[in-house]
């Protein structure tokens, strides 16, 4: 027969009655004795005894005690339990609380006459205003526990346009680090999109220092002056994002675009834009490509100098941006998985390790490309000088042309000497990169394949 401690007060109000269960595995003789008792009036116990009872409760039981009443919440509050990450998912009829892999649900109904127990981590309670009760539960949790970070999710399903703003304004708490608006209906059968006015209200209401995620469908004609003004931002439906919008994003954190209309050719255009930009753009960018596209490496990397490696189903491309005085993040890691139709671009500093080695190689390739173009022009000039010299009859003019030709030849030789010096570093580069890859392969317990552009 299960053993219970019944926590109660001398009151008839339904909110003040609760049945939190103690964890079954206790060896302390004192608490074994208490467990055998039919009930334990915890609100009448001395603080030291009540605090000891609370210490023996698991998380879901502490939540029950916290929700029971303000007085019982005070007992839990004295314990000053620290929570690193508290996850709260709020729907109109329930509040789902998660921490450390445990999940606890409070369901608000209009036909239940009292709090009853269903499952160990599930409570039902009758309320007149579910939204207000959601807010009350959330506020009490923040007051009772010491919360480092709060991930907050608000479901906007079945919200009519006229009350969506009021709902969002009321349920958003003051203390949160992450906030998500969820519910993506099936586009095949449902045209329930958030319109421009509704999304704009969300962007105005959420604080800029938060990480924002909008998992709802958005009208294709949505426009906003600054829809990425947050610590990080994710749009699961980003088909409204055009190339001009993408190029306008200046962000020091993470930007994730779930479904877009972009192709591999569009991504190539954006990478070229990043390479030639005079300022830093996005630090971390994830783009979901147009559905149904096959992986096209040629379109993705057209006219780009890069080094590449592969790990299982993922391909990685290292690309260097042009160096400007006010640019800091000039090294990009572009990763693709063909089965996911997704491209990730991470911009960083090529300061240490394998990144520094690859960046130096890409710098050499860039310099070789520039010098090779100069050599071609010099060779054309050299051929023209020879042709003019052969057709010239004046000795004075021939002498002038010979001197100019000597200068052209010396210039070409100097450039070729510099090219040979760069190429001579090829063996050192291979040694450094392979030793780096061996370290990576050893750490990740996987096989890596690398392809780099030869500096020739």
C-alpha cells in the first residue's frame, strides 16, 4: 500500500487543499515514522521541521506544494532552490513546467470542482480565467525558486486576431531569456497565418535582449524595419525574407530561417556579398532552402576560393572574406547536409588551430589569383613590346623599347619569384592541415576527408 504524507490546512477553500507525494525512497527513521501517519499538517510545523520535509520532496512535489497556496509556497521559497534552466510552456488551458528532464503539468478546466490527482506529475484545477491562472502560476514559480534562465513558450493556436495582442501582452512575464511563439498549422488545409500587424506587435513586445523564436506561419507579404533586433532570432516560416532583406541583416548573434524560397545559387550570391562586404554581417546564419531542391555544390561554390572537408553526411567549406580595417570575422565555415536542404554559415576569427592554417592557405590562394592576373597582363605587354621592336627601324626608338622590355621582364620575374615562394609553402600547409585533421578525427571518432585548392 503506498505511503503518503497529506499536507492540509484548516480551511474549506479548494485552493488550499493539496496532496503532494513524498519520494518513496527514504531511509531516515524519523520520516519513516511520519510517513506512517495518516496526515502531516505541514503549515503548523516549526520552520525547521517544515524545511526538512521540503528537502525530501522531488521537483514535481515541490511544484505541487508551491501551487497549493501562498503560505505553502513560502515554505518552499525558504529553501532557495536554484534552477539553472526553467522551461514554461503556456497554453490557454494548461501550464507545462519542465526542469532537469522532469515535466509537470497544471491543467485548467471549467468542469472540475476541485484539485484532483490524475498522474503523479499532473494536476487539474477549476478556474474562471485560465490566462490569469497561467500568469499566477508563472509568477509564483519565479518568486519561489532562484531561476537563472527561463525558456518561455506561448501557444497562439486558436487565437482570434482581435484578442491575440491582449493575450500576448498579458502572458509575457518580466523575467525570461528565451521566448517562443508556437503553432504551425497545415498549409494544405489551413490558412491561419500571423499577419503583419500581429507579428509586428510580437516584435515590439518582446525585449531585444531575449532569444526569440516564432514557430508560426507568417504572411508572405510581411515587412518590418528590423525583424532581427534580438539576441538571437528564429523564424520557422521565413518565405517572406528576400535577398535584399537577407543582405540588410547586421547581427552579432544567431539568425535561423526555417523554410525559405532561396536556392543554392542565392546562397552563393549572399556568400559573395559577405566576402566583399566592408563590415561584419551575421555571426551565425542558418537557412532552410526551397523544398524539393537537390544538393548543387557547383552553384553553391561558384567562383569562390575554398577548402573543404566531409564528416559523414555533412560537407564543410572554409571561405575567406576580404580583409578590411573594420572587419573582425573574416573566416566562414559553411556546412551543408543534402538530406536536410539546409545551409549553415558560421563567421569567426581565424586566430588559432586548424582555422588559422586554412585561413593562411586561402590568403595564399587569393594572392596567387591576383598575381596571376598581373602576370597575364605583363605577358601581353611583353608580347606587344616584342612586336613593336621587330617592326621599328629607328635605332633610337629600338633602344628605348628594349629598356622598357627589360623593365617588363624584370617585373614578371619578381612576381614569379613571389609565386614560387608561396607555392613552396604547400608542403608545410599539407603537414599542418593533416596533423590538425588527425587531432579532430581522434576527438570526434570519425573519418574526415579534406579537399583544398592547390596554390598554382
